[in-house]
C-alpha cells in the first residue's frame, strides 16, 4: 500500500489530468535524445589520469579526438552543443596472441578482448548536460595485428570506440 503522502500526490496528479504526466515523460525522453550537430569536440581523460595513466591517457585521448573529428565531420554546426567524450577506462588483454589474460588500465573489462568504457555528453552553452550516452566497446586484439604493441592497440581501441559511437548515435 502506498504511503498517504505519495497516494495524495498521485491522486492530485490524476485530478489535474494524466496528459500533464505524459507531457513530462515526453520532455524527459526528448531531452535525452542526442543532438545531430555539434559546435566542437573534446575528450576528457581525467578519469584515466586519476588512475595514474598520465601520458598513456593523453595518447588515448588524442586518438579519440582525432577520430571524433573525422567520424562526425559532417555534423558540425556552430549553433550546436559541445560534444564531450569522457573516457573512464581502457582494458588491454595481456595476451593478444591467445586471449588468455588481460591487463587493466583504469577499470573493469578483461577476457581475451581489448575494451574501453566512457560516456558521450552533449553539453549546452551554460555547461548543462543535454544528453548522455554511456558505452562500452570491445575489440578482438587479433584484428590489430598491425599494432601488436600496447600503445598501437590503445590507439586502435580509441578509434574503434568512436566508430561505435558514430554508429549508435547515427
């Protein structure tokens, strides 16, 4: 049974018309729709730096930023919000040849795949978050045989992550 205060609130809401509640739900869903156009692109690797990754985090961030600019080049409009990608973790398997182990860089993940976690944000002119899209992307390191070294694989993972963002965001 609902507590009296909550029941009273729901009763009041019903009396004022459920259309108002439907409108609020519609506005919330619409506010979370990711915009089509962006005024600028940036990558925040501070979560990786907080985990001690320093220059490695900068390498990953620059690779992601370069790929964002290429992948979303057709969606630039100075009137749009800023596109901010926050990278929270990168995971590289320690055995790319057999996929038995993994090495962590700032979070979870593992198995025989390289992976990356983060969140794309659409940020308005006053710093308000207009929409967010959290994402995890994984990649078989065997497909990165041209870059068997850790830095090359990290760059390939950052690019792969952004390719998936573009695919998911349209």
